[in-house]
C-alpha cells in the first residue's frame, strides 16, 4: 500500500491522480478537512469521475508532527511519497518552517525505518541546492550547499529536511529525493504555489525582473517521482527542471496566454533593495505580514541555471516544454475564473 503525505497540496493532488492509474491501494494524509475539496477540483480537470476517484483513496487526518496519528497512517504501508511541507519565505515563520519541514520529515523517515518501508520519495526544491559564484556555471546535484550564504528560511529548512532523509538512508532506508524548480500546475491559485503567479499576472502585474531560474510542469514532477520509485535507483537526488527562463520571459508568455498586458517596467535591483526594507519596516511598525523578504528580492535578480542531465540519463526522461505548461495551466485558470 502507498502512503502520500500532503495529499491536498499541488504536488500531492496531482501525484494521487497519477498513482490511481496503477490500481494500487493508496492512503493519503491531510491536515484540514476543508482542503480536501481542492483535490476533487484538481481531479475534475482531468476526469469526469472525480468523486469516484477521490473516494477510492483512504484519507487519514494526520499532521506530520502528530506521531500517534502517523503511526496509524503507516499501518500496512510499503512505499511513502513525502510531499507535505510548509512554504513561506517570511523570516518570522522560521520556527514553523523548522517544525513542519525538518521535524516533520524526521518523523516520517523514523516511522519509515521502524515500519520497514521499502522505499521513500521526498519532494524537496532547487532552493535546497547550492549555487556557484559564476552565474553561467550550471548547478547540478553535486553543487555544494553553503550554509554561510544568505539563504531563505524556506531553503534552510528544506535542506535540513534533506539531511534527515540522508540520515535515514544510513540507517537502512532506501530513498530518492527530487528537487523541482518552480512547479507549474493548476488548481492552487492562492498561497505559496506557482498558481498565485498566474492570478497576479491576470490581475495586472506591471513589473518584471531579469533573474533566471528553473521551471517544471507538475506532471513531469509526479511522473519522475513514480518512475524513480518503481526503479532500482536508491539514495540519489535529482534536479527536475524543464527549462531555465528569465522571470521576464515567464511573465510575458503567461500574460500572452491569459490575454492580459505583459509587465513592461523593470524592477531594478536598487528598487528591490528599497522595497524589501520598506516591507520590513511595515512589519515592525504595524505587524504587517512580510510580502518581500530580503532573500526573495535577491533571488528575483539572481541568475541560476540548472543541469538536468542526471534525471535524463537515469530514466531517459523527457520534459514538457515550459510554453506548453504555461498554456495548459493558463487555460485551466481561465476556466476557473471566467
């Protein structure tokens, strides 16, 4: 039996739909009952039998830090996909991020060891991979993480979670880690997922930056996860990036698909420097939630190119072009909002 943690998230919901094709028994965890409707909505994009598919999954309410409930979720499980995570770049959320991403992952891998799970797949992020001083040098799975860098609180905790997985492999657990770029997928138009970008562009997004990063379709992510789990590959990590694009290119292509105006004003580095400081000041004076942390402002102008030759070599993996992903997600966004 397969266990999927974080089944109501962007990756989790698409992964569940993918796994249902295998006709294997599936159990999935959720934290709040109201989030279950998101999964049904995602299923409805791709099937006329969304309700039936949803009901074929055994749903268990279990927080990653509630070990007794997790114990029940692990009964009769052979394989685990750990997708549950908290996504935030707000510095004041560091303790919550540590609690969920690091301590929660430690609980999952400890239970995987004690229940003799055959294999675990952990969903990390390219943010948990190191960077080069030379922006033209490709980043791969061997690029060293530098703890002295000004890393975001999210990146720090996802890297810490990876260390828990690698620690578990030394204790006998077979595992694989995937490090996706910005994941393009539908159904989650608010919060920390990339879907919120589509919503912001649709509502009018005047500024662009010249930074470069990696993008990947959500179906590529879940397909890679399933294929890795079904393979003999163990104790390896894989970058999942379809293309390295500038933020300007991504924003322009998305605006075109959404039939709205593309951003025309460049947010210069000096402007972002002022913006994150003002954001910090509003937080300190008025208790406003952070919307632009220092690290996020920096990454908006950072140039990072990722090498995906490892996953291509191991699985002969073919990625979906980003333009195709943007088109498909944009169409589903318009379906939901028009």
